[in-house]
C-alpha cells in the first residue's frame, strides 16, 4: 500500500490531498472509488504515476 510504504497515517494522507480521514478509510477498504481528480491528487501526493494509484486497487 502506497501510504504504508511511506509511514504516513491516514490523517497524514487526508491532509495532503484535502479529504477527511474517513474518506481515506473508505478508499482503503474499497468502499469508495476516488474520482479522477482525487486520483490525480493522490498520485501527486505519493509522487507516482496515476496508473500506480489504480494498480493498487486492482491488486486487492
């Protein structure tokens, strides 16, 4: 998981991309699929290509 690889808490990630901690939890539990805009923001926060964000979801 990209967040865990960086030792970020859910709150850290939420702050970096401007969403709530609950939204991070929902995304990680696959209860919510991020919008394209949010996926781009996540990719930017992690410093990865957007494909890597979606690839993480497919590996579940």
